């Protein structure tokens, strides 16, 4: 396996892992924090799952850039959530969470 193929496979895996985690946490966010927060998790999961599929079927530079943009957005949103809150989606400040930190580290690696 070449380094480029390894990086491509790793990016697909990171998208899939993050999609699964966001999908699994959506019901909890709907229940505890309301519809906007839960919907944010559903949208994240759908985007990440779609990116995993696109990167598998048609791995273009645009798809890789989209993945980087989604990861950056998720990392920024979490940074806001734990420092000031995210207006509309999650206005209250969230405490640091181990699973979230690991997920953000995986997304940063992606």
C-alpha cells in the first residue's frame, strides 16, 4: 500500500468513525439539549457519511477539501461549545468530554 492510498483510506475511516459517533449521540442531544443541538448532530452525521461514500467512490480533490472543511467546522463548533456555547444550536457552555476530545483528535488527524 502506498502512502497516498493509506492517507485516502484513513480519511474515509475518519469520516465514517466521526459519522457513527455523531449519529449515536444525536438522540442524547435531542433529549437533553433540544431539537437544534440534536439536528446539528444529525446533519453532521449525514455530511460525514456522505463524504465517506464520495471519498470511496469518487475521491476527488474537492471531496478531500470538503472533508477538511467539515472537520474544521466540527472542531470549531466544539471549541465554541466548551468555551462560550454555540448560538441557536447549543447556547449553554458544555463541559469537556473525553469522547468528544478523542473524536476531535481523530477529526484533526483526518
